[in-house]
């Protein structure tokens, strides 16, 4: 299984937080998906911001989070807003 840190956008801090919620490998993140992973992170770390969701989605898609298409960012933002 590939390390989480082998994915684009996943640094040590995000990796540590993902592991703390039971997502320990790149394949697990891809299987769970960015939205479910974000929900898990938010349940444990309420101050996790929208950038984490962008980073997770970009990691799964192998795209720098700041280069996600506008429509993807809007969809992710709407999802993040719905969790408030």
C-alpha cells in the first residue's frame, strides 16, 4: 500500500490527521473519497477548513489543490458549507 504522503497535497500534518481517523494509506483515501474523509476529519478536528477538502480531492485526482477546476471547487465548497 502506498503511503499517504506519496500523494500530491498530502503533507505531514494532513497525513497525521488522516491516520488518526483511520485512513492510513493512499488506497484507503481513494476508496473513502475526499468528502467522507473530510467528514471524518471534521468530526475529530472541528477547525479543519475547506482547504483540507480541496487538498484531499486534489490528492485523489492528482491535481494541485489550487488548480482544481472552478466547478469542482464550487461543488466542494457547497458540500463543506452544508456541514456547518
